[in-house]
């Protein structure tokens, strides 16, 4: 399926350049029609089912003349203009991949295509990283696992579900949308989330796909388990991810247990301290009771990785129900990214694949 795009701008050189860029990179996804005159664009596309109309803000637009069920955006000169006359905007002076994502976002608001038509991707594995103690590097280990798998040629997406996400510390890429936009799309149920995903997802230079942190942390509080499961399902249905790495806080709540029941693997991070091991034992005991009472399967999925392990003060957690994957020492005098890079080189993470 190719999106039919009508692009109207007074500069023929710009239209030529952007058409050439789209043909080089997205010829299989975008069929572009370019015009320097708005009236000609309306007349010439009257017999074509245009999916998205993008018009330079210098033109007077008669919205009644636009095709029905057609997405619309103004083409503007600055990224600082989010909307114009109540309509979405696309900045003309940015990388072609960012323009493409914004076009997808406009298209998805009007698309009637549903993701249920896509066959479920059976090989995509969902691995959740969590911890019962704070400050022991759960997020660092989750990011390291994503990097490790990406370095092996796997397509991996990292999703941080913590209220106070630090995704930007681990991964970086340009993009307009945040986790807040994703949550809104899932809650509204008006737009096609499957189509929006490609515009939401960003790609780190080291090969890890990721969802950016929300605009404000409060948005994550409103992100409910059924919406999270819907997001995971949509990503799985895209069909080409090998791993979804979930970075999340641990909670003994019904909602969180519902999520855990759907994860393929659950990796707890501990430091082997007396406090950490004691909390881990309490978690296992509680989960065994919940499994029995609620007909769910969680404990068999759990494995344990040690981080900041000390030979002097740390001890291995001894429980027949839990698999110990391995451990990593404390890395002093290193930045968070340097620590994550070091962790990603550890072969123990391959045991999760």
C-alpha cells in the first residue's frame, strides 16, 4: 500500500528536491504529486483518491474543496509552529525521514486500515526488566540488553514504562513525537495506532529502536495496563521486531500482574545485598500465592541478574524457582552511557535471547 500525497509549494526547486528524496527512500510507501499552484492541485487531483494534502501556509485553503477523508497539514518554514489555524503542520526544512514520519502521523488520523488484518508475529519476544530495590541499575541493564541484541543484528525496540523515564540518557534520535502522543493515541481510539507507530518510533545510531519519554511524567500515571498491552500487541503485529525490551517498575498490583502474565520473560535486577535478597524472597513468595489464586503464570518466567555485585558484601540469591543469569561489577568513574556500553558487552545477556 502506498500513501497518495499531494504537496503544494510555490518553490519548484524545493518540490523537485523533496520528490527526488522521497523517490529514493520511500518510493514503495509514498506516491507523490507536486504542484506550485493550489487551484491546479485541487483540479488535477479531483479524480485521484488523495490520502494526504500538504499545502504551504502561504496559500488560502478552501477546506470544502479537499477530498473527503483526506488528511491535511500546512507546510511551514519553522519547527516551532506546532499548529496553524487548528491544523497540523509539517516543517519543510528538516530531514526527509522526519517529514515522512509526520506525513504518516497525518495519514493515520484518517486511515481506516486496522492492524487486526496483520498476522500476529509469533517470533517477537517480550522481555521485561524490573527490580524490587531502587538504584541498582535496572534501566541500565535493560538498555544494555537492547544494545546487545541490536549488535547481534536483531531488530529491537526499547520501551521505558517507568513514571520518571530516563530514556534520553541511553538512546538519542531526532523526532517530533513523545510517549505522551502515543498514550493519547491509544486512549482516543480514534486514530490508527498501527499506522502511527512508524512515526512515533525513533532509531538510535547504534541500531536500537525506542519510544521517547513523555512530555510530563504524569502522563505515565494514566497509562493503564490494557493500553500497554494494546501497544505491545500493535508493535508485535508490525511483524519485523525480534525483541521488545520493557523497562518497568515492579508493583504487586492486579494491573501489573496482568502485564507480567503476558511477558515472555521477566528479568529481575538485584545487587546481592542482604536487603535486595530479602525483598526478592518476599516477591517470589507473594507471586507463588498470586499464581495459585489467579490462574496466572509468572514465576517460571523469572530470572535474576546481579548488578553492582561485590565479592565482599553480596551473596547469590538461592531459590529453586529462580534462574541466576550472571552478574556485573560496579563501574566506578564512568558515565551512564559508558556503563551501559560495558554491560552490553557481557555474554550473559545472550542467555535471555
